[in-house]
C-alpha cells in the first residue's frame, strides 16, 4: 500500500506576474517560476508514495493582496492545494482572506522589528485567531525563539505551527532548551524541515532530539519546496525523513489534517 503524504509547507510563484524581492539575496538556484504541477512531479518520482496534496504558505510577495488572489485561483484549479496560509499583520483587526486556512506573519524577515511577537497587538491577534479557529504559521529568527515562546505561552489556546524546527542552525544548548519549552505548549506543532542535509551526523542528532522532545502527534512532514533547493534537494530531504519515520502516516499525513483542520 502506498504511503499517503500531505506536504505541510510548499510554495509556488510566477515570476512573470509576481515580484519576490528576497530572491535577489539568493544564489539564483530558485529564481524560476514554480507551479503545483512541478511539485506533483517531485512526488510522482518517489516510489510507493501517494501525494494527497499540500499546504501553500505565503511567499513574501511584494504585493500581498495580489498574492491572495493568485493563491485563490490556483487553489480553485488544483485540488492538490488543500489549504492556504496567507500573509497578514497579526492583530485584533488583521485582514483575513475568506478562504485562508490561517495566517502567517513572517517574523524572520529583515523588515520585521525585533520583539515584534511580544507587542500587545500581536498577542491579542493570537487570541483573535484562536476564537476564529485559525492557526498561526510562525517562521522565526533563531535568536528570537525565546520571544516566540513567551508570546505563544500567553495564548496557549491558539494553534501555532512553527516552521523549519525554528530555523535551526546548530544543536546549541539554547536551541534545545527553547525547543523543550515549545514542546510543552498544548497546541504547538513543529514542521520537520528547513535544515541542511550535508552533515549526516548533524541530521541524525537533530532528528533524534526532535523525536525525543516532541509528542509524535505534533510533528509535521514538510518539504519547504522549492526553497529546499538552497540547502538540500527535495529527493534527499524526503528520503531522510522516510528513512527516519518509515511508513508513519501520522507524521506524513494525519498530523497535518489535525493541525490545519483539513477536510479531505
């Protein structure tokens, strides 16, 4: 029987119609247009895998509202796009597109001020999202993970989905300590993605720590495609996690259904 997979974190963009200024700071590897069909082709190459679909995560486009419409049009045309996590500034008065499964305010980008997630309006926004049953997608700078924990601990009822293992850079005592704090939050999910794969010892120790620290029901498979090409490859990242988690459909599918409240 094929392993069913939901990719909890992918991006698509069209450089003919969208401006992504952050691409200028990369090496050109991913400075191309990507479609959902391209992603589906990646999974089609994986033996014994049924790609159920994935969660689109906003791409820090120069025109956020235009991105909403583009995402809506793609979702309407391709049933493999199961949900969209769209851009907004978290507050009690935030703009929430009607079809959004939740909101991401990218806290890791240069334009976000340090300590942003501890601002009162941000905390109130988390409470507002919780009341609406909408998760918050969080991408953070490593040196602000403690701030993020403090923020999320003030809104424990909100479902928070932390991206890329907190953008882990090294298995420092500080990173391990804050991961343990995140693991104590009742509604926090962790995406297992975003780490370089060249150092096999690092990857082995990283995954061992993550599995020992987090409730297995709170770990999500994510590819971070196509950004994964900046530090690994789709095939290598997927195979590492398949080797680690085997045929665990909770990790590869069911936990994402729970986190995003997906209806298949």
